[in-house]
C-alpha cells in the first residue's frame, strides 16, 4: 500500500523528501490557519512567531498537496516527518482521508494542531497575526519568509486562500 502525506503549509515548498508522485488534494473538516505559536522554527520562546496548522472545523475544507512516498522509504520519511513536525508536540499525527480532484480518496499522514496544547492560538485577529509574523525570527529563519513562501506556492498551485493573501499583503506593508 502506498503511503501518502498531506501538505498544506511548508511541506508544499519544502517536503524534505522526494515524493514518487504529487497531486492536488483536499482535506475535509479542517482549515489552514496561523493558529500555532512557533517557538523553534519561526520564532523563539521570548518572541514566538506563528506557523500554519490544520484546525478542525466542520464543513471546512483545506486544499493542499498529497505526496506519495517511494516504496521502501516509508520508515525513513515517517521518522523525518516526526522529527520535524512533532518537535514540541503541538501537532498530532493522524491518518486522514484526502480527496483528489478526480474524486479518488486515499488515507494520508497528516499533522493537525492539538487545540489543547499551550502553543495553540486559534482565533487571533488577522491584524494581530500580521504584527507577529512581521517581526518574528526562529531557527529556520524569518516568519515572513514562511508566510511569503507558502502564499507564493499556493498561487503557483492555483489554490485560493483569501486570509493568507491578506496577511501577505499586510505583512509586506508592515516591513516596507
């Protein structure tokens, strides 16, 4: 059976492994949002940044990419993803059904936010998100880079995300 991984944020532009196949996919009942404080990759404990997470929301749908893992590389890829995504236990690893444009469904390894974790910050106003993102820097670089790379890749894929577009425009204005 093929192992699939669902990407909706930085995995879109930096999966960290070479997929056998990449397909547009959507995940029902979750939405992409800057609802996780980043204290490692895009911020620090003293000045947390924000990163995207999948926040559960009935009737929502998140468009992203599904990556198939090359046969024989499943254990290596899963170990890599766990080291990357579970660094602070704010994400939960789940196997969830994703749907391709042709209606086909597969199960995919997906990292969603734990709404009970201390880093969860769902519901922040967009202006507050923009203020945080415009100044935070972490071990993997500026929070702005994360936002701009994700917004750019969503555009390249033809995926619309009005909130991300607004944030990218607002953050550009703040740092100008």
